[in-house]
C-alpha cells in the first residue's frame, strides 16, 4: 500500500526534526560544557569567548579542593582577564580583534584538584603551565579543542593513566612536559612524528621500549629518564643530526650497544645514558660530537678502552664513566682528570688508577667479549641490518675460519652490586634548539674477529663434512659448532644469555608509590628528585606561536617550564 504524498511529507519532516534535535543535543554535549554553572544574568562579558572562559574557570574552581596560596581567591566576576594566573590577548582568529584567554600560568601554586572537561572551552589557549601542583586524575579529551596550544606543562603533579594521546591532536604544540607524574604504558610512536621542539617524559612509569622512529623527531631536548622502558636505543637516533641538543636516557633499563654512528649527533651538548645495562665499547665516533659538554655513561657494562678522541673533545666539562669494566685509557684521558674537566672513572679495571674493581671481578665471566648482534636489536647500526652469519662458501674454507662478529674489546654484564641507584648528578640547563637537520645514516661498521682455534689431539681435522662424526679417541672442537677456547675453562658468551633486565627495584625510586586511582584525594604534593626539581638558570624558550604573530602575553612571573636541570 502506497503512502499518500501528504503523509510522506509529514513523515519526512518529523524524521528530519528528530534528526536535527539529536544533532543539537550532541553539539550541546560536546560544546555546551559547563551546564552546571549558572551564569548570573547581571554579569556582562566583552564577547562570547570570555563568557565561555568564565564557565570553564568556574567549573575548574569547583574541582579545586586545596588552594594554600589563595590563587583562586579573585576568580569571581566577569573580568576573567584579571584572575590570578590568567592572561588575555587579542584573538588571532577574529576581526575585529577580540580579547580571549590566551595563557594560564599556575606554576608552583600547590593546588590540589583535577582537570575538568570544561577546560576544553578555553580553545584560544597558547600557554598552559601547571608545574608543581597536586592535580590528579587524567587529562581530559576535550583538550583536543585547544588548536592554538603552543606549550603544555603538566609536570610534577599526580596525573595518571596511559600517555595522554589527546596531546597528539594539538596542531600548534611545540613544548610538552609531562615529567614527574604517574603516566604508564607505552610511549606512542606518533609522538616522534610530531614537530615538537622539546619532550620531557622523565620520572613516570612508561615501559615497553623506545619507539623505533625516535629519530624522526626534530626535538632539541629529549628526556625520557627514570622510566622502565627497557629494550635498545633505536638506531634511528643517528637521524636526529643537527636538531638534538640534549638527550637524557638514564636509568631506563636499556640494553644492547651504542651504534657506532652516534658521532653524527654533532650538536649534542648533554648525552646521558648512565645507569642502564648497556654493553660493548664506547664508539670512537663520539669524538665527532664537538659540542659535547656533558658525557655520562656510568653504571653500565661498557668495557675496552676509553677512546682518546673522547678526551680530546674541545668543550667537554664533565665525563663520568664509573662502575663499568673499562680496561684502559689513553694518556690524554689521564691528563684530563687534572684539568678543569670533572672526570669520574672509579670502579673499572684500569691498571694504575685508584678505586678500581678487584682482580677477581676484572677476570670474571662478566669481562668477556660481547657480540652486540645477539641483543636482538642490531638495527641500531643501520637499517636494514647486516647479516652476520658466514655464507656457506666461506664455511667450506680450511682453517682459520671466521665466524660470528665480536667487537674487539671485551665487555660484560652489569654486576648486581653496581646497580645501586646512583646519586643525583650535578645540574645543567637546556639551551635553545638549533636549525633542523638533514638526516643521514652512514653504512654500518662491521667488526670481524677470527675465532681462536683449539688444536685437536693429533692432526687438524677442520672439515665441514666431518662435523657430524668426530674421531673417537678425543673430542674435536669445530669452530662452527663450539665457538670457544679449548677446555678446561668453559667460555661464557653474552649472546647466549642476552642481558636479562635487572629487577625493577633498581630503577624505580624507593619513594615511588603505586599509581593512584582515577579519583583524587588530598595530600602532600609529589616529591621530586632535587636534581630535577631545581629551577634552571635560563628558562627554556620557544618561538611564539604563529597564530599570535603581532601580540605578546603579559610577563609570566613564575614560569619555569625549562627542561629539568639534571646537572
């Protein structure tokens, strides 16, 4: 039965009305935040943006249950631009120019509460600084409305949950500081595809390794220290070239070896990989890092010789390589200890140097050669990774037979006695970023070391065809079957037991507590390490956002959003 045209029209109109009402309801739920805030009709606002800011700030004020310095005491009335910590500027997206809330600075206010969804109404924010408070809970998804946000500093709070992916949707973001919180889980690989200038994620609970695309990031400062990341240093790090100024990966449970091309980072001034379980030798290419001022490799499993090229760096001021298994150093490195540079090389195996390991430790299995390819992260040298097995044609050659790759100097695993949490290093200050780089990756450096042959009882019998039938009188040791020195002393090969990660108690601060629940409770602010928490001498600065080209915000008296002063 056909529906009469009049009824059909009526039905379509009714359906359209319901659909439009649903859209309006959705828009109200999404953009009509703060319905619980009753705006006094007597209040007069200069423009609708300031009215939305009033709703956002009043909603936020209701969630703050501790304000010891009375920052929010004057958060009343329609003049939101006069509120403590709130800064206004002409909007770049309107004509004629209207005043909007462009900055929030509540650093060191010691306020406790949480971040309500209504903060998304502040869509014109360029700066949002909440360093050193007690805000808890999660970062609201409504932050994705802050399309002009240039700097986001939520450091030293009690924020929880996984990495706040909402920050990846902020097109103008250049500075991200989430240090000293309780974020956990993976660091998203998309973070390193963003055009950020500084990333600080230290002192959280991130795990599951550093994303392989870390080298895509154009940051000048990258700090991932004091997490439990594990895994290797991605080989893509060598692509960071001219952009990177400071890299701090200390106390992250990292394993593997340093890529030989690490010397490509010619503008790095601070390089800290201390307190991990890194192995192998220090690449001599570090001598190409002419801008290097701070080099910290202490509390690892490095071995071999200290390359003289490191001690010839023109700007080196602090070099710590204590608690490793280094066996020697060039005379120029010994001279460096009595100059203005600060050098700490205790607890190694260097003859003639004070405070070294015992002979027993230096002759132990931990001081044997290490094959970096066996760590499962050989892409650290250069993608695609080279093949390290000998081809069948080479296996058929008579002795000597060259087999698996092994760096010349010996290496070792970390001794559990050395893995104590290190004292905080001296502070340093971050500098401004250099110009963007031209990524480059040199070809891999491959070290071939011949295997020490074990003489058979009577005459040489190194033939591949006989590998399955050794002579009965005594065992015959074939290089491709048993790559070890002759008995009686068995040889330990690090690749058979590749760097088991140390217990987590070596990497978390003893004062660190389990992640709080999503709910917020009052209490004392989180305690930060003194070496991170001291205010820097020079604040980190970034170019002003392009969306505010002709205006400047009022001075921010308490802004201290520089990178953490580790040294």
